[in-house]
């Protein structure tokens, strides 16, 4: 009799999520309106997209989010013109 606890506990969390829904927490903030989320139970990752809908976080959407975060950061910095010296004071 060989117990495979790690395997069975993984599928149990999957069943819990399928039954009760995922318990998403923000894992990364991209813009004011777009975030990446990770399920605290099973680790599934999703993200908001331009259309305001939630989609699976894939390598492609991660890359899109990274360039979007960079663009958004630059835009914000230019808008408020925050000098680096003042931040690090
Ligand atoms: Zn889940």
C-alpha cells in the first residue's frame, strides 16, 4: 500500500475550486484597472484584459502585461514628473 499524498491533495484543491470557485488574490498590479491574480488554493493564475474580462494567464499574456506595466509606469512618471531624488529621500 503506497500513499501518494501530494498527488491526491493537489486534486482535492482542484475539486474544491471547481465546486466553490477559485480564491483569487492579486499577485501583481499592472495598471489601475488591470491586475494579475493567483488562486490561493490551487495556484491557478488569471489576469484582467483590455476588454475588462478575466482570462487565463499564459506566457503571452504575461509578456503583454509586462510591457503594459512598463508603459503605464512611464506614463505616470511623466504625468506627475516625480524626480527620483525626492522619492529616495
Ligand atoms: Zn483555485
